[in-house]
């Protein structure tokens, strides 16, 4: 049964097309939007519904007077806490927004948590971070690359802590020959900021000198936000930014973030990780160099073998220049003889014809015609002689060109440019490979103006530096 269009159908088709999302599709878009918009944020609130199951993770709700949000802190992060969260405690945390798609619920996964009592330090941190970020101190375009193999490493840290011992131990294990220069500083307290800035300036004053390190590690162990205050200072941040030497920050534990981390050319989660990041494993580099050297040697040998085969092929098809010159000389002599003989015959026939004509003229007593024939004959003879001379001159010029070209290819001409040919004394074979002769063996060396008898003192292969 055919459907007839109606006015109602026209209204339906004119309605704009609707976008209809599946629940999972919409939830996925919300998840992507939230997680992209809030990759890492700071949040504070009161803890409620706190639970710590056997898995070691913390689950609770952060709330204020008007709203609440579910929160989770996994065991890998909460084991670094210096306090135990409890219901009713006001805390400040850093984390990222995540959406749990099966329930369509969003929550915050916390990386860092501290009691609300130190919020003034956090506020100062956020304010300074915003100012420096807007100035471009955190931009990747200002990050300097680290050297592949540093010739010297500078370390700015406390000389008495375990941090410097870990750095020295790891560096020595990975690449024992790299020297380390330590700039001892206080890592917390009133003098810490100025000592750190002075240490960075100390290394940069010697930049581009043999005593200067290629990279500097700024390191200290973990601690509270108050303990890390020196590394959240504007003076240290600007000293790191102005440094011409790459600086790697290794402040605290993996979850500790400071202004120095954002400004440094590379942030390491721990001081030990910093030593691993800037120090390659020596034996791995040597192994890679050996592999590349073997590959290069094999490639060069293949190229030499290919070129030698092509040389042998060309040598087989190459005709001796002396033989070629002799062949051309024989051909030139033959052509000259044939041309001379042909010309002589032609002149002889003309002369005979002239005599016959002259006899007829004498017989017919036609004096004027005889004179005219004499003039014509003389012109013909002159033209013939000119043509012959030009032809001979052209052939001689061509012969000279071919002779010059062949002389250029002659072994004698090549020898006159400083080259020589070495032959065996016993069988006169040309020597092209050091393996064909022995040390103290006599050889004949042919040069442009004579021949020499020489004795082999040493032998070398191409690309070899030592005696065979």
C-alpha cells in the first residue's frame, strides 16, 4: 500500500534533526570534558563517611555548607601522609576529577592531602604559581635539553643528608667516570633561599668553561609544604629560569610538587630518579657503539666488494689505448693510401681525356676552343687540387684529435700525472691487494720515466691504521 504525503508529513520533515546520545556516549563525553578541564586541582573541605578497607585505599566525602563530592585516595599516595584522616577534619588536597562511568558519578582522586591548618602556604603557592605561569616561566619552549653523557654533574643539596649519598651511589653504578661537584646548601630555614640562589649563580658564572657542569640537580628529601618553602620561593624559581645550565629538580617524594619543579628543565619524582634520568648506563652505550661499528664495517666491506666487482667488469671490457692508437694509425694509413690512389687515378683519367680532346682539337684545328678547354682544364685541376688538399687537411686534423684523445687515455699519460704500476718481480702480474705480496719481497714499480725495484717494508689495508 503506497503512502501518500500529507500536510502533517511536511511538518515532520521540516523539524530540525535532533541529536540523540546513548547514555554511555553522553557519559563518555562528560568524562572527557571534566578530566580535560580539571586535570589537577586543589580542593578543601570537611571529611565525612571516612572508610579505610583492607585494600589500603581511603574513601570519604569532602563537603562544605552547600555541596559535597566523593573522594578517593589510593594506597600508593596515602602511605606518605604524616597524619590519619578522620571524620570532621578539614583538609586541603590536590587531585584530578574522574568519572566512574558504570554509575555515571564523578569524584576526585586525590594525590596529596594535608590538614587545613597550613592553607596560607598553599594560597601563597597558588598565587605565585599563577603569576609565574602567566609570565611564561613554565613554558616548554624555555626548557633546555639535557646532555646525552654529561662530562660533569653539579648537585645543589644538603651535604649531610641521604639524598647526596643516593645520587653518588646511583651515578657511580651507572657511569662511574662522571665527576660530581657538590654545592652544599641549607634545604630549609631562613638561609635556604639565598644559599640555593647563590649556588645556582656559582655554577652559571663558570658556564662554557672546562670546570662547568653540563647539568645541575637541585635536590632534597621529602617534607611538609612548610619544609619545602624554599623551593616554592620566587627567587629560586627565577634563578632556575635564568640558568644557562639545564637544571633537574628532585624535590621530596613523588607526590610533592613545588614551584621549582614547574620552572626546572626536567622534574624528577625523587633524587634517585634524577640521577638515573641524567646518567646513562655506560655498558649499554658501549654495546650500542659496538653494534653500530659492526654494522658500519659490514656496510663498507659490501661497498668495497661491489666496487671491486664493477672495476673488474670495466677492466675486462677496456681496450688498451696503445692497441687502439695502432688500429687507428693503420686505418688512417689505409684511408690515405686509398685517397691518394683514387686521386691519382682520377687525375690520370682526366689527363688522358685531356690529351684525347687536345688531339681532336688539333685534328679539327679549332684554336679558340683549344684555348677555352685549356682554361677549363686548368680550373678543374686547380679545383681538384684544392679539394684534395682540404680533404687531406681535414683527415689530418681528425687524426690529431683522435691521437690526442687516445694519448690522454694512455697508461703512459696516466703515469706522467704521478701514478705508478706495481708488478711482481717473479711473474710480472699487477699487484692490487696487499695480500698478494709478502714483507721483504721485491717488486717492480713502473713510473712515467722509468722503473724502480722496491722492497716491501709494511703492508696496510684500506681504512686500517695498524700493521697487518
